C-alpha cells in the first residue's frame, strides 16, 4: 500500500467513528479524534500537530433549546495540521464528524494530499509555526467530559437524532 492510500485509510477509520462527547475512555469528540489520528500519522512517519480554533455552537445549527444549556457560547475545536512531504506543505485535516451526520454537518472527505473541510466555522485560529508551541498528539491528553452533564447529554442526543433521521 502506498503512503497516500495508507493516510486515507487511517483518516477514514478515525472519521467514521461516531462522534460523541463522553468520559475519557469513550470520548470521540474532535479532540480525541485529532489525537488518535495524529498519533497514527506520526507512527507512519508523518509530521503532525494538534491545531485549535474557536467556534460558536450556534454556528453549527445546534437547536436553541440545547444552546440554552451550553456553559459557554463558544468552545475550542481541535483538528490536525499535517505535513505532506510530496508537496512540502502543511495542510489541515479534520476527522471530526462521522458520515451519519452528513445531512446536517460538513463531513470531511480526504484525498490524502490536500486540506479537508473543517468541521466548524472557526472564529479564531492560530497556526503554530514554532515547533516549541505545537501540540504533539502523543502528549495530548484525552478529554474527560461528564456524559451526565445536561448540555453534553442534550448535544449527544441531538447528534444521535441526526443519525436516525438518515435511516
């Protein structure tokens, strides 16, 4: 298998894990997916780091009744910056949303060479050009959300309802 095919295979394996916000061992939110994929990429010899940006829940279509439960109107989004050796460029790769959410959210496709669509419209985004300030996926902790939290539960239920609408 060539490198581009391997990259794509790893990307789709992680992207296709159903998105959910949960306790550490079950979490598959953007942060966890970026960590897992970044770790895999680094193990096959690609340079990768975690990138972050701010977005507003309302900008991804979260219903008003759920927005009212949000502890803050904006939150950090995590995705990857990956160095593609063939083109000598850094690109953005975002495996956040699973295909079951494609009717409501921008599910990324990837050719293994160019940037994917980002999962959310970012209001603030910083590219870390200095290696010392980059977040290494290998050292990046998994999040630990409380799945019983009212907002988290409502958000996960909303994602589940979007998947059911596709069936």
